[in-house]
């Protein structure tokens, strides 16, 4: 009772900055993604260099997150402080698996039914507080109730075309978490690189991982490193979704084990400059950017092919605890070599035997996969209806809204334009309306990396557009408004700086 009284006294003080209370009551609340409901009332809560922090023993991730936030701002934790921040698990809350309630009044209290919800409450508090340490913090009296509309709020990194360091992946996880994104899809294998150690097929990594687009050293992750990432991500409420792209996009595997290939390539790859890929199959490493030419030789060598797939996926499942294993399935131009539909059906059986579900690109709808599978939609006009009729749900990555390897603006150098001639600007990303798609579980931004050679470029392509992906997947349509979104996001520039993000200096956010 004593401390409650002290807290109350502290909050009756006028803010040192001298604003009138009525002004504070109208504070613009710069949260991205925008929460379900905000109720602001007159008054403010003020604290300075220290707080008393009470966390919940059953919620280690949110406890770590709030401690990290306080130490970032140089706010000390003291036992008998008047200012109290409290995180409490309250199983009676009905805000879903990820929802939370954040109340700022006599102090700060975050409630949720579990650690994930509390963690997201902390992320909101992080955005309400200034990016950098200040002498005094003044927060409006506010009550936020919040929960996501969609369970899948994803970011895909293509680490196959160009390798990214483990440290960069961890950084990316932290940045995602601060915008409440929760699925990091790693495109681990492709023609230009195999990035995951597989102990039963060791050359996949040592040979298949030894280069990248344009040449260069490539690289791969050991299983131990990936386990470390999985754990780190879980502490940030991010699930790692591994993708092993099959049966096409497999040149790195073929270069490692030539016997996986048929002798020749029949279909010509889509792009004109790739016509000469037809003919005798390549057996070496590939550093170009053609797609669709490589394939496992399922039709002629089923035993070898399925043994390969089963041994690889068994190791993958042992590293990554995700419910879904992404098996690729995109852009196979030599369908008869791979017996494409039958192959997908068979791989689903392998995945089922591992107690997992299939996630695959939309073309995999040609196979007979379980209704519990997910398909990732990428062509804006693909006929996915037959899969929907089976009960299959969708991860939405329609390329003209979510392909972040396309330009932030019309004509941005080193970007693709095949899906959208004028690029995929922030406003375009924000205009995606997942509510218009049946059976969607959420949205994912895809950052293919043929043209992304370094971390600065990866950051530039992902940010700030991933913030729009976060809002369209978290916030219901009735509460989305581009003008307000840019107003809020624009104010969070310092927070992006704090995360060392080398974002695109978006003109619509006045970030020049
Ligand atoms: C298509 S979309 C691909 C990738 C490329 C990308 C480039 C899809 C499932 N596959 O292999 O990297 O275009 O934008």
C-alpha cells in the first residue's frame, strides 16, 4: 500500500518539460503496428533514472526484453523505487496467444495470458519511450488492448543467392521482434548455394555452400549455429521456418552430388538470356541468376531422390522445431524429370512421417498434399482455388506487394522489376489487403537476394517496408490508414537508428 501511495504522489507532479496536462492527454501514440484499442486519459506518468521492475517468473522472455530495454536507456532497477513497471501473467485475459494489455497510470503494468503477449507489450512500451536515454520520461495515461489479426507475420531472407552471417540473422530477428513480426523464413538452398550443414550428405555444405551469385566465398551454417539461432529467435517470439527448395532450384546440391541430376535439361528457362541452359545438364557450381533449369531426377532415379530428400529433411526437422517445413516447389520447368506432382505428394508423406506439415510455394498445389498444409502465394493471379477447396490455408506473398527485392521506388538501382515495373514502394506494400484473400494465415515479405550483395543493401530492401508488412498482418483493415501509418512510422526513425538499421530513406516518411 505504501509504494502505491508513493507512486500516486509521484504522478501528481507536473512534468518537468512543463507541458499542460491536456496536451499530454492528446499525445500522438506512435505505435507500429497500430494496436486494437487505445484509450487515453488526462494525466501522465513520469519517471527518471530508475524504476522498480517486477517481472513474472513464468515469463523469462518478456523479463529479458524489459531488462534489455531499461539498460539500453540507462534506466536503473532499484528495489524501493516509486516508479513501478510490472509484467504479470493473467490467464483470465482473453486476448489470444499473443495479445496483451498495457496500462500506464500510477505506474506501468503489462498483462497477458503468456510470455509472448507480455513480450509484445514490452515492444509497445519500447516504441512509446524515446529511442535514446533522457533525463526524464513522460508517458501519457493510457490503456492499450492489443492482439494480432493474423498469426503469420513473416519475413523471408534468401541466404542462398547471397550468404548472410549468423550475426546478421540475429540482428534481423531483433528488428523483426520490435515490429511484432514472428516468422523468419530462411531460404536455405538454391542453385547458387546450399547453406545448411547436412551430416549425411556433407558435400552439400562444403561444396554446395562454397560460392554465391557472382562468385565469392559463399558460406554455410553449421547445425549448431542454426540451433543457436532457433533458440535466440524463440526468445524473441520468432519462429525460424527452414526452406529446402525442391525439386528445382537444386544446382548447388547437384554440383555437390552429380548423381542427383538427370543427364539433360529439356525445358528452356523463362528468361531469354537463359536459353542456353537447355541441353546437357550442368554438373558444376552455378553463380548466375537464371531460374528453373535445375532439377532432381525423380523420374529416372526415384530411390536415390527420395532417400536424399528423406535424409536431408530428417536432419532439418531435428534442428528446427517449427510445425511447418518449407519444401519449396517453385519454378520447376522440367516437370517431367521430377515427376513434379507425384514428387510433392511423396515429400508430403515424408514430412508427415517426421510429424510436421508442409509449407510450399503455390505451384505445389499440383501435388496431393494434406489439407493441413500451407501454400505460399506469390503470383498475384495464381489459381489457388482447388487448394482452398481442399481446406489448405495461405501465406500471402503476392509479388507486386511483398517482393522486397523490387525497388523501394521506381528505378531504384540493383532491384528486380519483373513483377512490378515501378517497384514495390511502401504505399504499395501497405495497400495489401489480406482480408480479401480466403483462408489466409498471414503475410510474408520476401527478400530474394540475387541483387543483394551486402547487409546494407539487405537492410535497405527490408526497411521500412517490413514495418508495413507488420501492420497489414497485425492490424485489422478498419484501423489501417496509410496517412496515419506514415505519421507514426516517421516518428520511429530514431528507434530504427537505435537498432542500427540501414533503412531506405523513404521520402514519404520525410526521412531524407
Ligand atoms: C522468383 S517467387 C523466385 C525466386 C527469385 C525471385 C526473384 C519464387 C517462389 N521464386 O527464385 O529469386 O523470383 O524476384
